[in-house]
C-alpha cells in the first residue's frame, strides 16, 4: 500500500508537470501560444498511445520489466531533455522533449495501475486502491502546479522543474522496485517451475 501510494504520488506530480508545459512554454521560455499548445497536445497524444502499449506488453512480459526499465530511462533523460528545450527554446526542442518524456512515462504507467491493484488482496482491493489512488491525486494533483510556479519564481531557473521531477521520479523508481511481480502469466509460470523442480530432481534416482 505504501509503495502504491508513493508511485501514484510521483506519477501525479509528473502528470501535472506535463499539463503545466503549455504555461511553462509561454511564460518561462517565451514561446508562442501555438508552439506551447502543440507541445502539450503532443505529450497528451503520445501518452494515450504509450499507456495502452505498455499495458498490453506488461500482460505478456510482466509488470516489473515494463515499469523499471522505462522509469530508469525516464529519470536519466529528464535533465538532458529540459536542458535542450530551455537552451534551444524553439518548436523542435519543445515538442520533441515533450514527446520523448511523455512516451516513456506513459508506457511505464500502462503497467503501474495493474501492478498496484494486483498487489492488493482481492477482498479489499476496491476500497484500498480507491484510497491509494485518490489521496495522492488530491494532495499532489492539487498542489503541484502551485509549487512549481513558486519554485520557478524562487530559483529563477527553468531547470528547477527538471531537478524536482528527477528527484520525485527516483522515489517512484525505488517504490516500483519494491513491488513484487503480479502479472498472472509471469506468476503462473514461476509457480509451475517451482512445482516441476522436485519431480525433476527425483527422476534420476527412480
């Protein structure tokens, strides 16, 4: 439950930072309204496709592999992508950076919600997941954009968002690492291998 809370809290912060990008583009980077809105439209559009792809692939190959690899890559690319878009300050860098980060984040979160719900006992799954999801979304979804606006004002650096998002994402990565594999196919395969092991061990001696 704690891991799920942390993962959703970190994902909510990231999501609301993405939703802030149009404002960031106009007010901080001084890009045109059309470019700023195009960047946000791009990150929303690619996110829809990526989350469906990530969910489908996690059904086949497991939740952890779809969560951990992309989340690590996301953490590594945040600062370079923000450095690019804040230095170049043009349509290409702004839209491309949005596409890259949102695609990776969306792909990974396609597995996250399934993994969290599957880690909760069936008898209490609905009400526990409701709490694990709604509390961090209400708390962090309602405060993230206020906080990053304040952060930009206090630091005077457009890169402050990147460092904040990186720190938050590393916490999310640690919480994902602590989640056990829960995809039915992978769990069943592991159970089958465990059940076959004793039989194969005694066969040579029979």
